[in-house]
C-alpha cells in the first residue's frame, strides 16, 4: 500500500543567525487504493479560522467532528470550572479568617499560629531539595551522557524511577518511619522527614532532568567536540546550561509535592507546633498543620486560612520559577 507524500520545504533558524537547517515537513494524504479516507488538512485549517456559522455548516457534513468538538470543549469547561470552584471555595472560606493573630510567632491552644509551620515548610523544602537535587541531576547526566546505549542498568533505573513516581506517599512515610526514624535512630525529626521527601521526589527530578538533557540538540555536543572540548566540559558548559529550563521544571514539580505533602511527614517529622532550631527537632509543615486543624474540628477557620497561605505560597513558587527559567532562556538566546 503506497502513500502519496507532498514535501514542503521550510527554512527554520536554529541556533545563531549563521546556522540554518532545512526542515522538510510533509503532508500525508490517504493511500491511493482508499480515497474515501482522505484527510483534507486545508479543510481542517479552514474550519479553525472560520466563523461559527461556517463551522456549523461544515460540522453538519461531518457529525463525528461535531461530536468531538462538543466533547473537547465540554471537557475543557468541566476542568476549568472544577479548578475555579476549588480556588473560589478556599479563598471565600479562608480570606475572612486571615488576621494578625495567626501570624504571631507563638503557637498556643487559643491561637493556632501558622508562622512556625510556614518556616518549617521552608526548612523542609530547602533541605529536601538540597539532598535530592544534586543526586537526581547527576544521575540523569550519567544516564544520558555516559551510560552506553542499550545498557540494561539504564533500563532498570528508568523503570524503577517510573515505578517510584507512582507509589503513594503513605508508603514512603512507612518506609521513613521504619528506616530513618527507628533503624537509624533519627526519631520524629526535621532531618527524618527531609530524607523521606528527598527519596520521594528523587525520581521526579531525575526523570525531568533526563528528558531535558535528551532534548538538547545533538549538534551542540558535536560542535563542542569539534572545537576541541572534552566530555566533561561539553556536559557542564554546553549541555547542562541548555537544559536549565527543563531542570527547573522538575524542581518546580518536586517543590510543589514537598510543600503539599502530609502523609509521609506525619510518620517521620511529627506534629510539634514550634519552629525547628536543629535538624533533630520534631516539627510540622503547613500541610500537616492544616490537616491537624481540620482533624481536630476545633479550629476549622484557621485551617481554611492556612489553606489560603499554602495556595499563595505554591503560586509564588511557580511564578518565581517561571520567571527564573524565562530569564535563563532569554540570556541563553542572547
């Protein structure tokens, strides 16, 4: 069965102004022996640019396309409405309960201040990323740049990382309690929780970094080698800087999971409502603080206020990370 392929040459600038690659894009039609299944790409593009009346006239000829159109827009609407409802509900419930008392430095039975939990969340996030970040990045560098093609160890590591990504956080909490808290004698502490979270986000950082490194064009490496640079210099001076936006995306995902984690920390970090002054102190994060307030049922209003602060914190982290990634990409382009 043969296919007719029409080639369209498009010149796309790649790298600097001196380097241009010619990319051949193709448009496929149906097999010659099955003209009824011809896909008219121009017709689809025309539908996307036409008015609603023109689209309706076109969809009447293609009921299947109309059904897909309704399904796609309905799914988008449900997604947007669900997220919007959750955000509005949390904000409406939480904003009226934001006051100066919950931002005091001391936690008491009458005033469930969230400041100690907020500071502990920052400690936990930084410590977990400090442990998992370098390990995940260097592991990805080995898998992409140094491991031999077809190496069985590489396949095992990738499958293991994908499996660990899908394990429920309560399983990590159980492992952390049995290993770090009991076997290693760290007890319920900041370091025990950070080590557990580091193991939990390690596959995320490693896989996203690996994908970012693989997305770097092979011509970058070949050009560096052609100029006489060695493997180490090529990796750290050419490949790694080009993959920074993708690496930051993985760190953002890891940060979001750390900030919102509850189950794993209850069994490893504890629930003491005070700021940690050393790594062996038992402590609680914002997510654990919110969970305990809602569980007790006595300070539900403060729990909603904590949810607002946690939501704002995650938004600020994502915003700052996007700005940093954009600045890095802009500096690299210049």
